[in-house]
C-alpha cells in the first residue's frame, strides 16, 4: 500500500511538472525587459511538423543562440490552411517573444475567406529567408514529354487532365488554373489534404499533373519516376536536376508561382526590440549552416529584410488577387459562400 | 548487405542511439498526446552534431518505440494516447478491471515485439515491390476501403445494431465539422476558427473513453470501489493467456503489415480490423466486451506491424504516409539523406544499418517493456480516488500538448460528458469513434474519386481494387437487408 502511494505521489509530481513545463512554453509571462531577449522565443509554425516551413524554422532555431542569445522554441499549430497558427500569431502579445512563419500561403486566405486578419497588412515582416518557384510535374511515362505536348494534349482532351492541389485557392490550385487560362485549356482540380498524398496519387497515375514545389519531388525526379515540364519562376532553377527545364515565361505563358519562406511578427513590437529581432534574423538567415540547411531542403536562400518583406506581402497579395479574379476562382468561392 | 548493416548498427554509439531512441519512444508512447512527432521534433536540433546513421537510428527508435508504450494508458485507465490504441481500450481496460492489467500489458508488449520484428523482416525482403503496390491505392480505393470499413466495423461491440448505427451516423456528422475540402465552405463552425480545422479525432476519443471513465468514477459511489490486491506473480500472463494470444498476434501482425502500406492513418484502421476479425473467429464469444485477451493481442500487434511497414513507402518512395513518418523524413532530410527509390543503391550502409538497428531496437523494446509491465500494473493498486485525479491530469495534459490549444480541452470535456452519458444510456462510444475517424476520409475520398472517375459511380465500381471492395460492401449491405427481411416475413407468418 505504501509503495502504491509512493508511486501515486511520484506520478502526480511528474504530471504536475509536465503541466508546468508544457504550459510555460506557450504562455509567456510578462517580463521586465532590460535587454531583449531574456528568454526563449516562440516560433509559431502554422503547419504540422516535418513540412518545409517547419524545417526552415528548425534550421534557423539551431543557430539562434549564437545570434540572439536565446533558443527558439518551435510550436506547431497546423490546421485550416494555416489560419489557426496565423491567427494565433496575430493575437499574440507584441513583445518579441512570439513570432511565426510567414510564407506565400498567408496572403491567400484573407482574399477568399473571412479571416480574422489580413495577414499581409496586419503582421510585421521579420525576414524572408528563401524562396523557390513551383514546377509542373507529370509522370515520366505520361504521353507528354514537354510543356508544348502537355498543352496540346490538354487541348485535344478537354477535362482529361486532372491535377491535384492541397487546398482551394492555394498556389498548387491557382498556378495550374492560371496556366489553363493562359493556354486556353481545361483541367479538373482535385483537392488533397497534403503534399504526401498528392505526390503518391501522381506516382500511382490517379492524377495526371501537379504543380508543386520541386523539393518534395527531388527523390522521384532522380529516380526518373516524375518529369518536371516547366518552372513557374522568373528564371530557371539553378539546381543541376532542374537546370534544363524551361520556365513558363520562356514558352510564352506568364505563370508565376513562387513559394517564399520567412518570418513575421504581430504588429506593435517596440522598435528597438523589432530591430534586435530583425538583425538577429538577418545573421541567422545568412549563416553558412542555415544556408546549407535551406539548400538541403531545396530552397534557394534569399534574404530580404523585414521592412521590404512586409511590403512584398502586399504586392504578392495584389498579384494573387488579380490571378484569382482572372481564373474565376474568387468568383466561384464567393458564389458558394452565399 | 544486411550483415554489413548489422556490423554498423552494433557499433557502440549506434547501440546507444537505438537505446536512447526506444526509451524516449516508449515514454512518448506511454504519455498520451506527447506523440512521436513532438519527440522527434524536440530532438532534431540536438541531432545535428551526430553521425548521420546514429541520428537516424535514434529517430527510428523513437518511431517504433512509441508503438510499444501506446497501449499502456488504454489498458490501465481507458485513456487512448493515439488513434492506434483506441480499440485496445475495449478489451484491455476490461482486463485491467478484472485484475489482469499485467497480462494485457505483457501480451501487448510481446505482440508488439513479434509483429514489429515481422514488419522489419518484411521491409528487409520486400520493400521496393510493396512500395510500388501501395501506389495502386488512389482516392477511389481509399474511399472504398473506408466505406467497407464503416460497414464492417460499425457494430464492433455487437450489442444493439440500431444503436451502433445511430452512433456511427453521429460520428460521421462530427467528422464533417470544419472547412469543406472541395469548396472551402465552413460547415458547423459557427464562425469559430477553432472549429474550422475540425475536431481532432484523438481528442474526441480521449474524451469519450478517458474523461468518460473519470466522470463515471466520480459519479459512482466511492464505497463500492474495492482495490484488489494483486500478487506479483499475477502481473504476468498465464500459460492459457499466452496460448490464446499467439495466433491473434500473428494474424494482427499480417493485417497490420499489409494495411500499413495503404496511405493515410491505416495503423488505426488495422487495429479495428484485427479486433473485428478476432472477435468473429473467437472460441470465447462470451468474453468479448469483458476482457478478451485476443482483443488486446491482435490490435496491438497490428499497429506495430503497420508502423513498421509504413517505413516501406518512406524508405523506398520517400513519401511519408503518416505525420510521424513525415517527421522521420525531416530527420533524414536535415542530415542530407533523401529517402526514395535511390536510397538503397546510393547509401547501402546507411540503409542496411538502419534496418539492422530496427531488429536490435525491437529486442531492446521488449527487454525494456516487460519489467515496466510490473511497474505499470502495480499502479492500479492505487485507490481510485487517488488514481482518477491523476488520470484526469494526464488526459488534460495529453490533449493540451497535442495542439497546444485550450479550445481542445473544452472539446475534451464535452466529449467526456457525452462519453459518460453514453455509458449510462447503453450507447457504445466505439461506433461514434469509428464514424468520426472514417468520416473525413470517406468524404474526401468520395470527392476525389468522383472527379477521377468522371463523376460516374460505375467507373469506380469497375476499377479492380476499388470495385472489389465496393461490390463486397454492396453484398454485405444487401445480405443484411435480406436477412432482416426474411426474419420479418417469418415473424409475420408466425403471427398469422
């Protein structure tokens, strides 16, 4: 009996400890701030662990002690096309201890849904760290080997090409629609709930095409299972694996879809704190180790300072709005919301 | 090549890494909510300084180690820590109530070991062809298998078919909460962004089972509860119990291994399938629902085999079928290793070293878990008035750390109340859990399949795999209807 009690006591103490430490990391206490940062900085990643955003955040977190003097704690808040995490970022206290991933996905939601914030204008930029253009990928044994053949096939077989995307209105959806519009073809969208099922489905031949970031496709391209037909960037991708792939622009279709990764913060962080944060992130983003890690993730390292980054969000949102209008996606969504 | 791998994995640092991995994995598995993902995520930054193989061995250790601990809270206190151990609650907790918690835990550990090792054998010899076979599963197939699952599994508890059906429908409805994947319309969200992401399955089951149990204990008269003294010898399974578990372990292992190759949360589905199968063919049907050991042995083996075979698409296609496999992939990538069709030829030592370490790690898991059985089982000697508050704390903590969301705690509590009400009113929570689990898969699968099949159900029914499952489903439903009709006619005839 005594032993039982002892075990129970130890058990409850352990539980209490877990609770205390668990909660402590997510509800930062008000700290008197002689010198920011005095405690770990939380990074909200609005995606599940393991995704490209998550990996970028972790790569930077690795060197944060070196440049900011404090570790960064990754908090994954996936769900609702990143809205859960982004809202939490917007809601969080502007004390510099909670920042979050800000990537190309966030400019979309405010355009198509009723979001709590317009993330592009209601958050502050901290730093952009890298970007990568989307690519059009098909199976190697598909009847089309080039972008021209792809479009001809789509023209000859309207609706035959079904492409997968990872959420209504996101880049994997808007980019193919943009292409369809410019090339005058019809393709059917199919929603998936993540990159992995999407690629699996393409590999299995259940869908004919995807627009995806090239990182997730590396292994398949190397194994000659998936062929990349065109790049939705201003220029080709440097990587030897993709350097022979033309851009859509070269072929006369102005399809631009670039995934960018960076960090944002709630508005209202005191200037001096924000400066420390932005400077710290500049050093972290340009650290050779981070650059190496981002390359391993297939991202082209590209630093942009917080101010420029914030302005970039607005331009990106405007051009996305234009695409959504032209492709009719916005209209479709608005009508269904009625 | 495998021998070379063994040589690499038996190096001291790698053995140590495997040990650290499986220990952390077991702990992560035991504590509900703190899943594989969180643990690997925490260790990712620490692993940077390590040798690549060492780091990967550690991550994989966490991955399969967690599958061992998962059943612990299900059996002891009816709190499932993850989807794959929900079904273990059904028989496992009943066994614990009868004082056979130790037996249940031990059988779960042994089953996990056997099935886990079987899974690794499968990876060793059949990885590439199996991975390619997995690709044949497209959206029409996911839809069909979910539908078949729904039809077969709804009446899992086998008490009242009508009640089970109602609960399943409620579960399906709960599964529709959130943003529509096709049109991005908010459904049943009442303007809440928290609800927009949908209700987390694991929170629902933690509430229905774990919190339900806690609330039930509170509401029962405390004087009724007697703590049974358990002798140390009784903590371990008897010969009969072991004998009865052997076949379910192997059957569960095979079911889990093959279902693990199907993208999506197949580990969970495989546990349900194993449970249903064991129940169907059991020689002791009267024991089901009151602690049948087969109902622990089968599902627990299935989920371990599934988690092993989920390594196959990860290693040979580079595609993670589950979120924990996704994190494992991150672990690989961050060390510059790109799993995929080229991994075996480009990194043979690494690949085989990892596989070999999984054999070693599974043995470690067993050695680690068997003594723990005694420790955990003796926890039940703690009087309920002390144990239940701790259970409540564990459940709340587990639910919280899952998404760090306070909203989830509210959901947990509501489902706890529901779970209690269901218990009192004779409605089984299991069909609801199955509905809530399969609902979203079913819905998305149907949407995707309809586009792929040009909007025609016939096109879907003529695809080989999907068709076979759909026809089987149709037959089952028609069969049940005809049976009911005949019964009805007979009773009419008897009346007149």
